[in-house]
C-alpha cells in the first residue's frame, strides 16, 4: 500500500508539471527541464518514471499535426508505455540485473545489455523500455508548427550539426531525402533514426559519423550497434499518424519535417562524449 501511495503521489506530481506555463518558448523549455528534473529524481528513487510533459501546447503543432491526435499519442500511447515500464522496473528492481546495469547505465544500459536481464523480463523490457525511451526523444525533438506559408518555410539545423550532415550526406536536403526514403521502406511498425556513431572517434578519427538507421517495433539503435547515439527519431507506428493521415505515411513524414526542433537535436549532438550514451532520459 505504501508503495502504491508513493507511486500515485509521484505520477500525480508528474502530471501536474508545467500547469503554470511561461509566456515564451524559451521560458517554457527552461520550465520544462527544471520541473522534469524535480519530479523525475524522487520518482526514480521509487523505481517510478514520470510521463514527461511536452514542451509545447499540443494545439501549437497545428496545422502540421492535429492537436487532438498528438495529445492522444502523448497521453495514451506514451503514457501506457510509462505505466507498463514502471511495472517491469518494479520486478527488475529485485534482480541482480538492476543493481549491475540500471543504476550505473540508465535505461540505455539496460537496453544495450538486454541479454543480462532475466529471461522472463527481457521481452517486456525490450518493448516497454524501448517504447519509453523512443517516445521521450520523439516528443522532446518536436516544436510548434511555423506560422504562415509552410511551403516557403525552411526548417533546418545550423552550426556544427549542419556541418556534420553536409560532410556525411552532401547537403541537408540529401540527408532529408535519405531519411524520408528509409521511412517509406519500414514495414509495419518501427522507427527511423538519425544517429551519431562514436566508433570512428574510438578508432582515432577526428569526426563523429552520422547515419540513418531504422529499427523494428520499439527496438533502440543501441541494439544495432553499441556505439550509436540517437539524435532524432520518427515514430512510424500507425498510432502516430493514422488518425490524421490515414495510410499516407509520406504526408505524415513531410509534415513532421516542419516540426523538428533542430536546436534540441543540435544540443544533443554537441553534448556527445565517449563516456556518455545519451537517451535524454537518464
């Protein structure tokens, strides 16, 4: 009963984060980070992860994304992964895998070393843990839809991230084309990712290599290659787009390009080091 009460208080606190919003986008972002840290730390101590609040109003994504659809995606789909993964963590907290992996490596370490998780929990950790981490990055790298003529608006990164994309793909537009092409090839449910591969650095190179990969179901890029660090991801499960776009996945991808928060993606890219495998969560 005490554990349930603590869990309920934690989830209620997480749900209440950000009810008082700052007047500017920057203010909201700062408020979101501070509030998330304040709520997440005691939740983690109780083996409970909160549902991270979006840094935008859902209606601000219109007309690119339907506000009601993206709210449902966040509250119901993402929220369901939070509930189910918390349930798994309660079971995992009594195992050696928790003490050996989760406390030191966070959720990323858990997904990377899935083979060390008790077999009875592996499938649920893979699906619900992946669903939690993937959705956290997906929502964290969204921003409000631009106003005015969307066809005339160019949403693109700047600085070191743009230089890295141009060095790897030739141009930002060529990167977009490859990312979009991969998204069309994903069968059924899955994710498409822009990842930074730190393997060249570990081999003595001066640059981090960027690449586009896809994963099935809720798999994480670390399951493909332990040196991959996710920078950006796109949810290609039907729950992400069917309500507004039906089976027009291409239209969904084109709308999403207008919503990518390149400032946040650039911040993740700039924070990469060889000692850290960032998911943005832990």
